[in-house]
């Protein structure tokens, strides 16, 4: 069973930065995509960006210019680098990986990590 562990959240002042981590229990290159989502209280979960293995990264409007995704293949870890954080970025952040086999597409989620942006 694939497990993802999200961490790195916390309380940060507006304008600050955070790096979130997503540790995957198996070889991260086994997944064709890694994505980051977030969910604010009372709102639906929204996608921020996704990265295709060996390919491009697609950013949604909320992430453009401030967020980026990186991977440490040796550590089977994906990171979400966040800069110039705003109070509206307060949310639980989730990592998702996806793989495909003969049975179809399989998505795996981390448990989430809370980010609070407050002065």
C-alpha cells in the first residue's frame, strides 16, 4: 500500500515562506504525476499545481509566481516551495501522486499539513 506523508506546515507571517514535504513510501519515479492541493475551511479542495514525471509542470492561478514544486528522487520526496504567503493561503495542503497500470489510474493522498498565514 502506497503511503504519502505530508509535513512542513506551520504558522507564518504574511510575506513569509514555507517548504512543504511529501515523502512517498515507494520509488517516486513510479508515479507519472505529483500534485499539490489545498483546502480552506468551508471551501472545496483546489489543485495548485501538478508535475508530470519527465515533463512539464502546470500551475493554477493561485500558485503562479509564488509556488513551485521540486523532487528529490533519492529521498522519494516532493516539495512545495511557497513564497510571499498571504492570509488567503491559509489551508490544509495535500500531496497527491498518481500511477497507471492495467487496472487504470490510481491516486494516492497524503494526510495533509496545516498552513496558517497570520500576523
